[in-house]
C-alpha cells in the first residue's frame, strides 16, 4: 500500500510491501536538487531546480519474517513547522504492532 505521511502535505509518502524477509515500509520525501542541463538545452541558468523522490527511512518486521498486514499515519500533524513530526503504526501477521 501507499499513504501520504500527513494528509495536509503531499511531499512525503510511506510505501508498504511484503518481501521474502517479511513486511517492509519505506518513507520517501520529495526533495529539490540542482541538476545541470546539457548545453543543447541550457539557456540561462545552466543549472535547474528539479524535484525528485528520495528514500529517507526503511522499516521492517524486525527479522521475524512476519507479513505487513496494515499501516496507518496520523490524520493531522501533532507538531507544526516546515517538517512536522509524524509517526506510523504498523501491524504484522505475527500479532506485533510497531509505532515508528
């Protein structure tokens, strides 16, 4: 599955998946970086700001091999700011629940 980390912000997502080692989740953030353009396409300036997704964190079932059953994110941010704090709660097939 895929969910936005915060409903009011679309610049971070959580992707949940199952693998041979068990359930995993990856957090991705939308980042701005400078990329240089080929001289054929470059006008002024030669470096452009480009948005790209970057994996910032990875969580797993802790080596138990348990499948990821479900995960959820908060409805609203508890703390404000340009990068508000968030948490993710995940349930696994072995009955464990992790708050990340």
